C-alpha cells in the first residue's frame, strides 16, 4: 500500500513537472510558429498522444462511463474555452516574460474557486479566501509593468485572461469528471486543436515548418497529454484534493525552468510577487489537505413492514469537504438516500 502511495505521489509531481515545461518551451517555439497555430498543435499533440495510449491498452479502461447527450453543454463549453485559453496564453507569451507567465498560472486556482462559488454555489473556507486574495494580489503585482505610473503589462493581462478561461473550463470539466478520462482528453485535444487551427487559417497565420510543428506536437503530448494522464493516475490513489496540492508546484517549476532557459532578469517586483504567491499557494495546499477526510458513522433505525417491526443498523462513511455546517447538510442528505434505498428494496 505504501509503495502504491509513493508511486501516486511521484505521478502527481511528474504531472506538475510535465505541465511546467509548457510556458518556457512554448515561448521558444513562438520564434518559429505563430501563436494560434502553436495553440492548435499543442492540443492536437495531447489528443493524438492520449488516443494512441488508449489504443495501446484499451482493456484497462473498460467499464468507464461514456459521455452522453446530457453532457453536451459542458463538453462544448470545455472545448470552446480550451480554444480560447491557449491562444490567449501564446499571445501573452509574445510580450510577457516566461518567468512571470509561469507564476501567473497560479491565478487559475483563484479563478476556478471564484467561478465555483459564483456559478455552482460551492463553499469557500476562510483560509481559501485568504489564499485567493494573496494569489490575486501577486498576479496584480506581476501585471504592472511600471509601478510608479500604474501601467499594466498587456502580456501579463493576456496570461491572466487565459488562466480565467481555464478556471471556467475546470468547472465545466468538473461536471463530466465521472466520465471516461481518455474520452474527455481526446475530445478536448482534437476539437480544441481543430478550432484553433481554423482560426489560424481565417486570420492568415503562416503554416509552421515541419520540424517546428513536430516539436509543438511533442510538447503538447508531454505538457498537456502526459500531464493529465499522470494526474488522473495519481488521483485514483491519492484522491482529488491531495493530487491538486502536489500539482500546485507546477508554476514554481515553470519559473525555475524559465530562469534556466531564458535567463529572465528577476526584479524586486518579481521576488515580492513570488513571496506573496508562495504564501497563497501554501494556504491552498493546507486547505486542500485539511478538507479531505472521511468519517464513519453507525445509524440504527426502526420501521414497520407487513405488520412486523424491523430494526436495522447501517454503517457508512462519507467525505467531509466543508466545515461543520456543510457537513451536517451532507450527512442528512446521505441518510435520506440510505433510507430511500432501503425502502425501495423492501417493496420490490
């Protein structure tokens, strides 16, 4: 069991490391490939790569639920947002520094949480609110090109817009996350890649060279395809919360790679933003790890059926994702479901 957990932690860190190469290497490829074509090739690489992985071992994925017509709105939303987000990121990378862009990626955490709160009425703890404020403050510091005149950096704002799109996309994907991961990633890669490709043709971007295109496809497979694959494998053992906590290191790995590849000049403003972002990320990790725990409860209830009184004892466990107020609501909902299921069985 310990070996399995260690492997899962390694996969979570690999998922973060695979995604971290996206920003610094994409900035390198932008010298040879236009932004929209690059966004297209990155997603094509993910879709094609994951499709090949599925074909190599299809038996291990049998039994997974397929997407249905009811999932269409969320699937379309996911694809459209995955067309917009990478294009915005690539456009932002044209002028923003690679290190800043990597660090700004953590704004996705704040965007995802705020959208989940506003659209899906999810609860947000005080600690997570503090983390969101710190990450937003850090993003604001990184977005100012000149602190004295309060001039915003266009590149940083585009990267923030990309993070906001991915935050909304995360919430769309969340609603179909119980379906086949391979199907989701394949559809996301192929159709988002196709959408960006058509936009690139419409705006007249030049076709990339063969070698540059191959490099972009490989980057997409690693930074998007393999990253998601490792993330899901890790999630099966660690659960969503702990895997997300380990994945939070991705922007910091990306920053380190940016410094190595691009020799970015790091200013006092950058280090101030880094400290604030790091504190916010630590709060996210602490909140994530604390909220994932399971309690077991034993319930005894009596009912009369066919003139005979029956007493039943049911032991069940359920996850607690919020504070005591949310816990009591979830507990009541679980018991209501158990009672309904029991009564249904008795009357068949």
